[in-house]
C-alpha cells in the first residue's frame, strides 16, 4: 500500500512539472516572437527615469517689488530672486526667531517705505518654502498659513514680514542677530536704472484707492510670432509613440477608439486609465484613484507632477520649441479628495504666455498618484523670436490703455460701474503674450499685449495700439 501511494505522488509531481514546462515554453515563445519583455506586461510607469526640474526652479515669486516711497515702485528682474533667497536664509540663521501677528496698518507702513517683497500667486506655506530651499525652520512657522507676500523694510530691519491673503492675516518674524544681505540687496536695487511704477490710485486720484501699480513708460521687446498647436491628426506613428509613453510598448490590454473627427482614445480596462489625443493637439490623460497610496505633502506631490511631465514631453514642443515653465496656481483637496492640482504656465523670452482657453499644463495628484494630466503646447520659431530680442519699442501708455477700453470692459466683458469703479477692481497690469486663435483651431498668434487682471477675469490689449485681443473668464 505504501509503495502504491508513493507512486501516485510521483505521478502527480510529474504532471505538475509537465504543466509548468508547457506554460514556460508558451511564454518564452510569446516574448521571443513578440519582442517584448516582462516590463511590457504592466502599464508604463517609468517617469522617474527622466530628468526633471528642481522644485526650487518653480517655487519662485511672480514679482519682486521694490518700494521707493510716495507710492512709487520698481520691479526687480527674476534673476535677483537667488540673492533674495540668500538674504532670507541669512535672516533665518538667527539664534532666536520670534513669530507674532501684526495689523494690516503695521505691515503697510513698513512696505510703503524703502522695502523689498516677493509676491506669490499660488498657495505655499512658510514651512514648505523653507524646506524646498533648505532654510532653517521652526515649529512656530506652522502658525503662519499661506505666503502671499514675504518682505523686508529698512524701517524694521530686525523683522521679516509676511502676508497671508487666504486668511487676510499679517505676521512678522523677529530676529536678534544682524542680517545684512537683504539690506544690501534692497539698497542696490533702489539705485538701479529701471522703469518706475505708480499705483492706479496715484494716477487717477479721487475715489480710486487701488494699490495695483503700472509703469509711467515702458520699453519692451515684445513682438508677435506664430504660435501653432502640435499636429497629431492622421499622424498614426506620432500618436502611437505618445500612447507607448503612457501604456508601454504593447497594447495587448488596451482598447483603441478613433472618432470620426480623428480624435484617438486609448483605454485600459473599463476606463481605469484613459488617454485622449485630440485633433487640435491637446492631450488628456485620466486615471482612477486606487486609494491605496498614503497621503503625501505639497512638495512630494509637486515632485511627482514634475516626474510625470518629464516622462511625457517635458516643457517642450514636439518640434523642440522650449519654454520656461512657472507654477501658476495650486488647488488643494479637490472634490473632497486628498491631493493637489498644479497648473503650470509658460514663458518665452522672459514674458508669460496667456492662453484664452485652457491652461497649457495641468496635473492633478491624488494621494501621490497622477489622476489627471492636460498638455496643450504649441510650436514656434525660436530663431524668429531671438532675432528680435534686442529690438525695443515704447509700449502704449498703460493708464491710457485702460481709459480707452472702458467701453470694452462694459459692453464686451459685461462689467458694470463707472471707469473709476472698474479701475478699483483691477488686480494686475503687465506686459506679456496673449494667444489669439479661435476655439479648437491649430494655428494662432502670440500677440504682444497688455494683460489686465481682475478677480475672475483677464483682458488682453495690443501693447502698442491698445486694440482689444479678447478676454477670459477664470474659474
């Protein structure tokens, strides 16, 4: 009986080995003839192998404002930011750092007279800022919310001032040691030759109290250039290459759907992962949140977003057109889910490009997983832009541009009130490029423009003629 049992066991083992050998043979033939690897059995997730931007290159202010007093200002060039960071680092090295809340009047008193401040247009805490730059931090910084402005003034040399526009609160950090870098930087920037800005309230007087500033005169090297979306319609090889960067070399588990208009959709499973390559050059990627990743912070989520962008074209057009990206906006905990939406803008020749429809690059991170990606890049002739880089012209007076377009604000944009009332609602006036093209079109133009910002809207006017170029409602 014992021998019979042993024989049955041996036969069962032989059968199992035979099945394993057959399956192994089939897999080996599949890999050999299909020229694929084990990596191709899973969806592509190799963005960590790509070079990405340093987070510090994106955590930068939208403006560095120098106050000269008497409601007059200068704007420092962005290369001065590195010097300001060194000054902030020196300031934070003090043996004692005391944080206290102050009033709006106290803040404005320091900022109006001989001061320097960096202005941020997106949410960022002081602790995250210090961590990104390797600057000393203390638990007391957790009491400070979002950094909207961080500044230093000569009449309060022992203090660093912070404004949080989200909470409408003001703070100061007091030190006991000497910090000379910020004072030296401020002195040198006040002495530099650069355009002078006045507040809108200073220009218009009366009931206008707007502290947004605009230049008296401005020499600019802005010039129009062609700005055309990337073409993917009927470009099967190009579309396939794009899809491979998201799903790997093979599409064994991927469904491909092509609409009559040429839009191509790739889908994994029942919509767990979807890639849409639109005929107008816009690429969208959506992925269901697995809910298995642990919650991560702001900086780690931003790093994940940059890794993903680096793996899928980076901040560069398909023809090699290069851009300098900037962090435009940060949304937190969208639709009740833990995560972030990072919106990136683009610069060419040190000027920002303003889209009148969607933003060029958007990445949503949910629990450290990319759940949405939008890419809308265009191509331009870099040689043409560089050739005119040294050609400067005087821009149309900014204050006259506003006055001459009062009817446009009312009749086209639907704004109400007197000119003075509308002027009080302006939050920014700056030169840049406004992209002009009809919705869904491939070809367009980056027009030299005055960009006028309101709460919830932007308007664009030719920087040399003041002719309206369009407007955008901001969600």
